[in-house]
C-alpha cells in the first residue's frame, strides 16, 4: 500500500527525473530514505556523457555501501521514478538495501518506447523480482504514470 509519505518521495523522484531531462539526460530520479524517514541521498540519471552505468539507483547502492551499516541498509527504502533495470536491481540486492517503491514499471516504459518507435536496448527488461531474491517491491503507482510518460515523450521528441 502506498501512503502519502511514499507519494511525497515518489513525486520528488519525478522532479529529479525532470531535472535530468532538463540537463539533457534520460528522465530518471531516485531517493534513499532511512527507516526514520530521513532523506539520505538523492540523484538523477547521468548517462548523457556515455557512461550508461550512471543510473541514480546504482549511485544510491554505492552511497549506501559506503555510508550505512548493513542493518541500516536493510531498513532503508529506495524510491524511484522508474523500476530498476537489472544492473541497478543487482546493485540494490548486493548491498542489501530494503524496500523499493517505483512510480512506473519497466513494462510500462517498454510499451511507451515501443509506441514512440524507440529500439530496444541491449539489456533485457526484467522485473526487480526476477533479479533480487525476496525483493520487497511496490509499484507502479498509477497517479504518477502520466507525468513520467510525458517526460519520456519529451526526451524522444527532442531526439527525433
């Protein structure tokens, strides 16, 4: 179940995704929140320079590994505008982060890209649960889908 607090953090992720888009990057944003509700780290995509590992979810995993104890990581929550890709899911699982809330799913993104005529990338679209054993996942969140969809439309309209 998604609470008002969860929606607040997910809306921030969508704002970060828009920031990424405004900087010429792909529209993805993520936030790491402690068990006590404190925002610990946030980031947006930085793949525009050609390093396609610069996803915000991967940055969160790196930050958490360097700044949090394992128990703190297990109790933390990651919020993100789009469901983790397999690379980010693996990083999340490897460092032992807790629950994941995503505004839109990989399946939704694949559908949007298909309708926009965008070729599929080299990595399979897998659900987080197909990558992380015993993943705690909530999403997609329908009330944010259209905002995220519009960001992807804008990205590909600018490219086309």
